[in-house]
């Protein structure tokens, strides 16, 4: 099976019938891939996780309500539905991933937001750190099914399309950029044993560097997680993505590759959201 079979319509993982296709329009590099009906829950989970990977493939194939109210000390400020909310963050981590989320609705939202940030990081492009993320985020049986197909997907040939070497490292003088930044969360459903949480996020992906032909671009998506309460924490058992909502692009001038590289190095990504 060729490398293109994995990303242009071939079987994901080599055994199922679910297929992930690139968007039909070349003007939509981050279009949502089409899927055929599900063959199995485990296989669909794998497809869900590699949606961001498919976005990266599409990219690689191209050349080119504020808080209000009185803020005085004797009266707390009022907030709107879009204002940041939440209690104190968790204090423990595993493989850099926050853990020990509260066993309540807000804890499920916090878990989903943090999992979005982790799965959208450059750690997914290196085998050891990818396995650590998958083990820390997904239910044990789900994680076990995902690793093999993911290792095949993040092949040396695919990494080369993004300008990375076989170990997921960028060339000297360049900075590989991939981040997912949660904007907000929505509770689709919640019970003490399971929850479905949608995370609206913006993302960055591309290569910043003087010799890069693939500049860093933005994407807007909604990542929906099905979570189960397992082993005193929330774990992902399934996930899907869709495009948008996307705002109107602003009129801020595009930064130079040097400015973008500096920003990525100087501004650390968040490890805790909400």
C-alpha cells in the first residue's frame, strides 16, 4: 500500500472500511474530509484523532462579549456567557498532560479543552511523545487500538511532506508550528459516568523559516469528545471534528517568517485551559 493510500482514500489502519479523504477544493486546505459509514467504533476513534493530521496533509500538499459591570472591591464584576469561568486548575500532570480533573460537568469541559491543546501540539509528530499523549488521554482499550495505525500514518514520507525529518524534527533554522488553542467549550450531554463535550478552537500549522515554502496558517474547528470516567479521571473513548465557526479574517498585516519563529519560541503554549 502506498503512502498516499493512507491519506487520499485508502483504508485507515489497513483493516477497516472507513476512509479519510482530502477536501475536493484546493482553495480549502483545511476542509473536513469525507467519510464512508463507520466500520467499527475503534476505527472511527483513530480517524477522529488523525483529522488534524489530514489537515496537515492538505497543507503539505499545497505550495504556496466582554465582561461588564462594576469592578470595585465591594461589588464583583458581572460576566456574560462568553466570559472565562472556572475554579482553580488541577495541580498534577502525566507526560505533561494535566490530570485529576474534577468529577463534574466543569471537570469534563476542562479535560476536553486540555486534550485539544495536547493533541494539537508538535508532540504528536514524534513517536515516543505521541504514544505518551495517547496513553494519557484515551481509554486504555482505545489507546491500544490507535497506536499502530497512527504510527503508519505519521510515516517518514508524510513527515517529509511537512519539511520534517523521520524523527519529526524541522531543518536547522526553521520552526515547525502546530498548536490548537481552545476558544470555548459546550456541553452536549453529561452524566457522572460519561460526557460529550464540544471544544471550539483555533489552530496554527506550518513551517516558519527563511527557506520555508509553507507559511504558518490558521484554522478554525470544533472538536467533539466523548468522555468516560475511568480510573478517577476523564478519558476519551471517541472524538470527531468539523470546520468552524470561523470569524472574518482581520486586517492585521502578515508577519515575517522571522517574527513568527520568534513568537513560537518566546510565547509558550498553554498546558491548562478553563
